[in-house]
């Protein structure tokens, strides 16, 4: 594939060796493929974190709206915290 947007980058010796190993193993055809795959993984990770933060912000907004409307959770503060942690653990397990 011809380069459409060629860049020159500097790598530490450790990164250079690892890229060379990945290409030599046949997992990738070129150093460019390794870099593109790494950039895709970085992009996906950032998008995932942004989505998680957006969900946290939305939940905080909902909680603030409920608090302003005096719609508080039943039971003690400790029980409410436990329920929140339980919900978070259940959501993470999905």
C-alpha cells in the first residue's frame, strides 16, 4: 500500500526491536502495519474511556437531579453506597 501521509518517527531501541520481532514472526508484514495496529488500539482505548466518562457524567447528572428533587435512596448512606458498588460490579461483569 503506498504511503498517503508519510511520517518520520523516532523510536527507542526497545520499541524498534519489538517491531522488528513482530515483523520477523510473520504477525505483521511491515513496521508500518505494526504502527497502524498500535494506533488503532490506542484510538479504540481512548474512545472506550471517553464513552465510560460520558456514562459516569450522565449518571452524576441524574444523581444530582434526583438530589435536587429530594429523591434520595432509601436506607442508610452505607447501604446506598453498597448498592451503588453492587450495581457497578454487576455492570462491569457484563
